[in-house]
């Protein structure tokens, strides 16, 4: 972990200098690569010059050092544009996901003194300075109270909250210049939403409130565990929670078919409950946000910073959309998609039908008769191919409503996890209570 320590730039000027240094390096590389290709009689395009393998590495490295906003804007864009995003940008995002940096001990302890005071260690019998997890907003440490209670303490990187807007604007400028984003994607709308989302995620008071709301909605459901929050040790930059033992959710792939089916079914059922009953969606289906307790057969739910409230109108729209797919009624699906907000602008009828067809394919597990075998399904590949067809019609591309992007992300993530577990799930039966 030591070699993966990089001090997080906390001031706006130091963060801006990271982007300025990146821009200068990219410009120099572009001039060098352009001259090299011109000397060979080639006529390179700007995008090809910007996103060379060398530059991709520099972009990923700088964004991983900034953490937070720099990573969030990439996630938002990848969710919206799907296959419209250039493979080069997808490569940058993949590098970011696999290259989480952590704070050096000196920076960490300085931060803890600022947040908890000089006697910050007083409540603890032990506090591990080496984090056991690191992400875009903060890193997580193991600690024990004097009472013996085991805690997971999430500590936000310095400067993330104050630099959200400027970081996102800087990254957006880089993406626009490199022409990696299709012109018809409503970038400004997405960036405004990325800022709002990240301001929420960077406020750990907000996350604590979302955990309380979610626990209230979940009630005494025996299949899930949501860690409790230790309010006395938490503030808007530190979130102290109960440490709940559990194995990575992917480990269920080694269990029996019965267990794999059960886990995937419960997660699919929870997804429907979030959308149609709770009206509260934990919108980040990252596998790391789920764990499994084999002895209790309970699923541990983690990370509620990306939780979103869902309006009645939107929930009803998706209910009608899925019910239409269940009845193979594409006209009802079109009406539902209109209600959700997909066709607010003028749209070519053929392109509109293409979108409805993609929705219909995505609902295949719902209208399938019996247990849907996610492990053997080619659904993801077929939707990807359909997306590629749509990407050839970029003049017709319309950015969907922001909440819809997150709903699709959650559903797709749940499908992906079911496929990872090679599970068989009667999705139609789970949805049947919402079909009316």
C-alpha cells in the first residue's frame, strides 16, 4: 500500500496546477506525435493525437490523484453515453477504477487532528492508519472503540468538497477539447447533475441521513443488513459506522446453484422494492457495495452516498414500461417512455422505435417464462450491439432524464451481478406484484 500513497492536493490552486500540468504535457505530446505522423505522410485527427496510449496513462494518473470530482464526471458520462463514449475514454475510466490512491500517514493524521482534535485517539482502543479500502471520495479505516465495538471509519480526502465545481469544469474542458464526447450529449446538464450528486456524496451528514431513511424503509427485512452509524464520531467529512463482517459478493459464485439463485433473487427483489415501494434508490451497484454472510445467509449493503429519491411519476413510468414489456405491448412501452421523459424533444420515428426495441430487450428477464438463466444469457452483448447501431445515429441522440440514467445503472448492475453469479431467477414472478 505504501507505494500507492499519493498526497491529495487540497487547495484549489494545487488542484488546478495538476490539470494545468496535465494540459501542458498533453499539448507537448500532441505536437510531437502530430509531427511524427506528418513526417510519415499521414494526416492524423486531433482526437487520435490527444488519446495516444501515453496520454491515456497521463490522464488516468492525474485524475486518480485528484480523486472525487474528476472521477465522478467520467462515471456520469459513461453512464449517459454508453457505447457512444470513445474506447479511449472507457480505458481511462478502467484505469481509474483499478488504481485507487491513498493518503500518506502524515496527511491522514493531520486531517484527523483537524476533524477530531489533538486527542482524537481517546475514544479508540485501536485505530488502523492503513486503510482497507480506497475510492474516489475517501478511504476507509478499521478501528476499535474502548467498548470493543468494531468500526469502519470513512475519511474524506481533503479539498474534495471545496473543489467539486472547478474540478468538474476542468475535466469537462479536457474532454471537450479531446472531442471524446458526442456533440448531441447534453454535457452541461450532465455536469450540473454530476456536481449536485458529488456535493451530496461529499457530505457525510447527507449519507448518514440516507442510511437512516433506507433502514426505515427496509424495516425488519431479515435478508439484509445495513451498518449503523455512530453519530457522535461522524461529521460531514468523517462517517463512522459499524463494521459488519462479510465476504465479497462475488464469492457467492463458488456456492451452490441454490444459494446463487437465492442471493440474486433477493437483490433483484430489493431493486424492485427500491424503485416501486421505497422510492429510494441506492444508485451505485458496484460489487464492492455488497457482501454476503454465508452463516446467516444475509446480504450486507454498503455505501449510501449515491442514494436518490425517486418521484412517483418516474416510478409509475417504469412500472408501466416493464408491465408493457411483460405483455409484449410496445405501444404501452412507448407511452411509458414518454412519461419518463425520453421523448421530450422531436425525434425521428425510426430512432424512437430503436430505443423502444432496446428497452424491450432489456426487459427480457421480466417477460421470460420461468427462471431466467443470467449465466447463459447473451443479453448484455445484444444490448451493446444495439447501442452501437444507435451510436451511428448520433444526430438523433438525446440525453435521457438524469434519474433515468441512475435507474438504468442500478438495473444493469443487478443484471451484471446475477450473470457473475451464474444465477437463475424468476424475474417475472418478482415483478408480477407491480404489474397492475
